[in-house]
C-alpha cells in the first residue's frame, strides 16, 4: 500500500499522516496497526513504513531509511485540451497510469468546455487530487504535475527541447524517435482548429497518426503516451 507525504516529512522515524491520506488508510483501506506501507513524496523518494497508531484525525507511521527512485526516460509531457464532463478526469487518470510526467491543460478553440479565470484555481486543485489518486492506485513513486495554461501560446511558450508530436487522425503513423524528452499535443472533441495546427507546426510539432480510426479526445493522448513508452522501453 502506497501513501503520499510531503517531501519535508519523509524522514526516518514517526510521521503523522493526516487529511485525505489518513481517510484513505482508515476508511477506504480499513488499515490496522502493524500494516506495512510504502511512503513516497511525489519527487522520487520512498521509504518502507509500518502503522504504529490510528487515531481519529491522524495515523502515525514509523518510516525506515529513505531511498531515491530514478525515473525511466523519456520524460513525457502532454498538452491536453479541456474535455467535457467526467471524461476529463478519466483522461488525466489514464495518462498517469500509462506514464505521463507532465500534464498541461489548455483551452482549445473547439473545446466544448470553457474555463474562466475565477474557476481556474479550483479546477487545478481538482485535477491535482485526481492525479494523486491515480498515482497511488497505479504504484507510481513520482507525482505527475498538472497546470492549466491560459492559451495554446502559453502552453507551448516554455516547453524544453526534445521531440514534439501533435496527434492528427489524418496523418500516417510515424516512428517514435529515441529521445529523453517528448511533448504530445492532442485536440478536443471537434479537432484542432487550423490556427492551432499552424501554431504547433511553427513550434516544431510533427504530426503523428494513431491508426485508421478517429479516437475520442480522452482516448487519443493515452494511446500516444503508451506508444511512446513502449517504443522507448529499455
């Protein structure tokens, strides 16, 4: 069983687990004193631990030595458009499971969902909670990051170097090059607008097809990340 703790708290000795993780241990998993745990800080460090006390508002665990876990390359980043309803949460959850490291949510021109500035902070907190739950479930030691960009221009402005791919149902499937950094851009339900395709092409994005069928907005980026991970697995 894996529990996330703040990086500053992950040290050998007794640690108080509170909030959602305490609730998860006590109510979702019905944990007991003596149960073993793995503590991770979302930044690549972990420690074996055991539950020593369960209270009403906190669970006390005793952690052993802390070790660092190295991420396997490449670093995979996904530009995900706003998607309607629960499918957005599902998309983010599955992207975490297949190995995305960074998620950048952006307001595509043809997205059904629109997000104003007043709701951006609460929506990002919601996405972060969904990502943490998915990371715990699939056994990840590092926590993927999620940000909400104000525009496509803002989303691509600070990208590092590396391979850049834009998903295009009309494109032929291309070989995924062996690289340490991959950025994948995907479109909304109505597809990418011509101006968006032009902006991505100008930023060095190369079209990537995923086969003869048009995949849903929440499915295509998940398939793409899985293909990248499979092609670069060592």
